[in-house]
């Protein structure tokens, strides 16, 4: 299930896709939380209200999750050399929309599905 998590070029089976989704969703959420916390601290060093912090966290969090998901999608596409695949590009576009509206919980599903493609498949 959690074999070869960092090798983005291999073709994964159903259970391996789920393990990939689980690992990268949790890791991305934790990383985005730290990045958002640091950005809020650096851009607003003066004390601000909790409601303002929550508003900024939602704004920065959605941007961070989109960048994370697209970056991971492009890394998978590059490692598998499937630049000409319409399905891969469509899944990346769908993941951007899902990441924006639902965050990493739902938006990482198309990204994880990209790992099921063969190398050099069109």
C-alpha cells in the first residue's frame, strides 16, 4: 500500500493509489498549514483578531493547496512522460477546481489517479 511513495513514475494498483492519496493528502495538508501560518505571521506581525486570521488562513490555504496539487500533478506527468495525454491534462484541470472548492481531501483524488497511468501512455 505504501510502497515506492516517492517514485512517481511507477504504475500503481488500486490499493497503492489509495496509499498514495492518503500519504500525499495528509503531508500536503500539514505542509500547507505550516506555510499558511508562517505567511500570516510574516505578513501581519501586529496582533490581529482571530476572525481575520481565519479569513487569511482560508485564503492562503486554498492557494497553497492548488499550488501543491498542480505541482504534484506536473511532477507525475513529467516522470511518466505523458505530456501529450489529454486525460492527464484534464485530470490536472479537474484537480485545480476540486482543490479550490474542497481542499486536499477531495482535490487530491484526480492527482492520485494520475499514478495509475502507464509510462509514455497517450
